[in-house]
C-alpha cells in the first residue's frame, strides 16, 4: 500500500498495562497486545512513529470483538486510539474475527508523531497492529495478506539468521522438553531448546498454574524422576499465587547446563525435511519482533504439546476420539468424533479489608442462583473447548474460559443472595493463557491402547511408568443441560490401573526418521492419553528421550535404531537416570488421582 505506515502492537515502545499475547501466533500472524485488567482499565500503550511525507492518512486497526460469539450486548473489549493527542476513534466493537477496523482520517505533517492506545474497561480488548495509509483502498483481509503486508512494510530480512548446528534440537519448553534437553546435555550432547513463551514450564508455569500430577521414581526404572525433582515446585496446587510455580528455578536448571543453548520467545514456523524424511533444520520466529533464526540439527524432539513440529514436518497426527474399531478399545465410541479433553482457564479471588466492587456486566453468561458456581477459585474442572478444535479454535476457547469466569464472578458480586460474603473479595488472578490437556497426537511405531494398560501388557521396551488412573474428562451433564454446547464445567471418569511402563516406541515418529516426541503428543490413543498426560509422567518421558538422543549421537543412528539395536544400552541409562539424588526430595504431593474430586483445594 502506497505511503503506508505499519505499527505492530508488539513493537510499541511502551506496553503500559497491556500484555503481549503470543499464544496464538500461528493463527493471528503475530503477537497482539491484550488489556487483561480483570475489569479495571489498564495503563495506556504508547509509541512514536514517523510519517514519511505530509498528507491525509486513514487509520486502520487490526482487532476483533471478542464477546460477539456469545453476546449481542455491547462488548467490553473496546479501546480508543489517540494520534498526537487527538482521538482517532473507538475500536474492538465490530466483527468477531480479526479484521481491519477503519478509524478516522488524520492529517499528518512529515516527521515524528505519537500514538496512544487507551483501554476503556480492563476486559481484554486487543489490537494487533495500526496501519496509517494514504491509499483509498482498505487493507486486504486474511492471514496470508497480512503476512505479506508485514513483509512489505517492515523490511524484514528475507533469509533467517543462522543460529548454529546442534546434536539435538528440542522444540517446546514444558517439563517434558526441559527434561529431554537436560538429560541429553548431561550425557554429553549439544542441545538447542526452543520455547515459544518467555517462561519455561508449560502448564506448570506461573502463566497457567497447573500443579504436577503423577508419581516419580516408580516401576521398572525407579531412578527416572530425580531430574524433575531438581527443579519442580516444592508446593502443590492449581490456581495459586505465581511464586508457587518457581519459574526462576526452572530457568536456572536449564541455564546451568553448558551444553544447552536456550532460545526463549521463538516459535518454530518452518521446517526443512530431506528427501530421506529427516528434519535438517527449523526456522524459528521471534514472537515480538518477527526476526527469524535457522537452527540446524541431527536429531529433533517435538515437545510442543500441540505437535507443531510434527505437523510442519509432515508427520501423521491424530486428534479426537477413535472409533472402537480403530484399536479395539472397549471404552471407545462406536463412531469416531472430534471431542477432546478441554482447556482450563483457572482463576482465584483474594480478600481486602474494604469493599471491592466489580462491574455488573450485561454481556456475560446469563446465570441464576442454581447455575452460579459458589466458589472462590476456578479449578481444573473449569474446562472449555471439548467440542471445539483445540488448534483452530484456540483463541475462542481461551476467550470463553475468561468469559465464564467474569460472568460467574459478576453474579457473585452483584446478584447472589449471599453477596455480602463476597463484599471484600476481588479477582486476584484470571489466567489469560489456556492450559490444554489434549490436541494432536503424533503417530509412532507403536500406539499405546486401553487394553495394554488395563491388561498390564508389558513390552520389552517399557520405559518411564505412568501412575495416574485413566482419567477421561467429559462435559458436566448438569452444566450441559443449562448451557448446551457451551458448557464450561467438566467431570472426570477414572479407570483404575497400576503403574505401567510406556513403550519407548511411543516416543518417536513413524514418518520422520530423526524426530522424537515427549509430552502429551506422544503415540497413544485418546483413551490412553488419559493416564500418560500428567506432568510428572511427561517429564520422565523427556528424560528417556534425552538419553536416547545421546545414544543416537554415540552410535550415529536414528531413534528407531535404539529399539532394534541399542535397547540394552538405553535400559542401562534408565536404570541410572540423570537426576541428582543429593538434593532434598520434594515431590510427595498430588501423587495420584483416585477420585476426580472437584475441590477448590486441589
């Protein structure tokens, strides 16, 4: 677009109280700013820009009306843009999808100008970019058009910067990816760890705040798990204060390993695969400034949870529930469907010594004395998106989690028959990052099934043991009756089982010769995922994968060759483990779930 100026939100000089929201980078095309003020307007975002020539410019803001999916009432997600102190319009109140919303025409002199973006309500208004253009034509909609516009106006380098070549490249910095990286590094392997967030730990980070579940140091290889113990939080709990999750300890554990190079805030956006079906390099994009790096390697691991690396590389993945006929699982539905376990948006309230009001919203869920949840903490069972696509609909799923949390709190504060009990209570925290349980699973050489678990079929390549019961989540029946298709509460269905050693063959792709996986995206059925998905178990998976990567390096072989030719060597390493035993052992809480109890104190 001629004489146009693009101001990406993530490049504003001063975010004010807005936060960079990069979790939907692939869906949106960049990182918007979010006014996550819990009902209190956040401080202004500000930046400077230079007009290349004098003239009249039309302002467009890339934004969306986030509540329009569920309410026709006036949205709270509105904000105002000021250019050189003059209002250029209100935004965030039109279409439900990301789009360019037109603002005022503005006369700009050649030279420097100021932009201020002012939140109105504190209820999650968002913007991704501002465009000043002298063209009479509105910018083209759509993700590809937006990416092309960014390329043309931001002058980004055509080629990514080379960031080195490594023995082992781990994509994903949750506890599985951390353990894979550390285990490989401690056994002599040079590792690149790429994490698309600015914090490590995944669901166990202060962004999402899910406590660790499952047991360590069990089964065939009781030395597995001491590694996680080194950096895991010493306190239990979901939806607690940020300090409980000890982000600094996790970062320190990775930084202490001299063979690990950590790339934080980089999203893998492209993959090069050889004619032999092996990954040779990945391109990772900085989620803030869009600079790109190329990281080369001989071995790779997908520890992303969503199988992002696998999809880019062309590996087969599955999502949803398989039909009974697929694997012969007794508990599977007769017909396959797309239902998954959902994502949780947790929250909690705090107490003050004085009354703390909260807006009486009219755009939220319609609740009454029977449907309101009389709680002070939104726990794991505040679960959304089971009927949606956990990848394509990820932002809407996250938004609905916030929507119901605000709706419930507004009712308790303003309409509940015992609202005086909440007079001094206020929202202390509502997560703005979705805590996912399930999305895509990567198909490996072996797919773990329900009957393997229930019949305790032990395979020769059994490795890290799972301890959680087969825990399937479904929409809460009463909540479904009240809010059909829009439920936000779940219930757990538990099938008892003993400790079970997960076959090593679940940890590498059948399609991509040099790609491991660890975490909730390993090669299992939907039902089997119900036990392997908890984080102490996924951490031990990562530990095994890290050791296997070192064996691949030593023997100049691929992941599948470990099973066929070097399994005894892997067993020896698993017997030893790589974790320290000379530090305090703290992982004695939330060892196993036998009840699926819905309690605020989990």
